C-alpha cells in the first residue's frame, strides 16, 4: 500500500526501453470520510518517466491498493523503477528488470 497525502504526491514509473508496457493502478480516496474508489490504466510505449497515479485533491488522502506493471513485448526486457514523489524527494520504491511477458505486482 502506498499513501499519497498531499497535492504534490504521485507515483511514477521510469522505463528504459521503447516497448509496450502496461500499468494498472487502483486506489481509494478519503476526503473527510467520503470514500471514493478509482483506477487508471496506462500504456507506456517509450523510454520515459510516466505518472501512473496522480496526486489527490486538497484535503484528500489517496491509498494506492494495487500497482501492476507488465512488459508486453515478445522478446525485449524492460528495466523499470517505481518512484514516489512528494514534489521534493523522489525515493525509489522498487527497481526491476522485467523479461518479455513478465509482470511486477
């Protein structure tokens, strides 16, 4: 579980290869006791840094429940890093090499 507690917090995936990489994220927002589920599906096709979970709104806590990254390429590996940014600090949560067809949950 990853907690996004400010309007600057977000989760990004950094990829090394220009190949199809699927990302699914699901979360729950808590805005003063009002609970709202949400999700995003992202297709990454370039070697880049991609925001896969956006910042919550003001006075809202976003709890990321699931994050799945899958390399869809038939033969090429994908080096990736999942980071949590608070607008200033950007710690790496996980760094992995996904072989063709592999997934990270």
